[in-house]
C-alpha cells in the first residue's frame, strides 16, 4: 500500500499563508506561547516553516527552534477542519506583533 493510499480522496487540501515576524525580538518564549495557545484551539494540523525547517505550531519547543527573528518570513500551513480560521488567527498574532510593540 502506498503512503497516500490511506488518505481520503476527499481530504481537504492544505491552506498556506506567508507571514513576516514584525515584533522587535522575534519569536521568543512569550510569542511562542501565544502561538501555541491560539493553535490548540483548532482541530486541524498546523505547521510553521522557515527555510525548509517545519515545526508543529502546537509545540513551544518546536517554535523556539525556528529562530524566527525580526523580519523573518515564515509559512503557516493548516490542514483539516477550521484550517482557514486557524490561519487567520495565527496571522493576526504576527500582524499585531504579538501585542509587544
């Protein structure tokens, strides 16, 4: 059986959004905690990628390993139920600079 054989043909396609880290100190413990707090509200899978490194948006440690400094471009990918709402919610945190500035 191929790896994709278990996937439903009606499975939703992943949704993606590009964001820029706008807050001065980047993704440190507090912004990472806010991202996780928001991400766990949604039943979908949410991944955040920087330069080919992809981490679970529901993992503080994973987010901290991204080294998301000020000005970094990240890609958020959400797959599953409420994916669009999840992307909107997480993108808003980036747009609002994680309420830091």
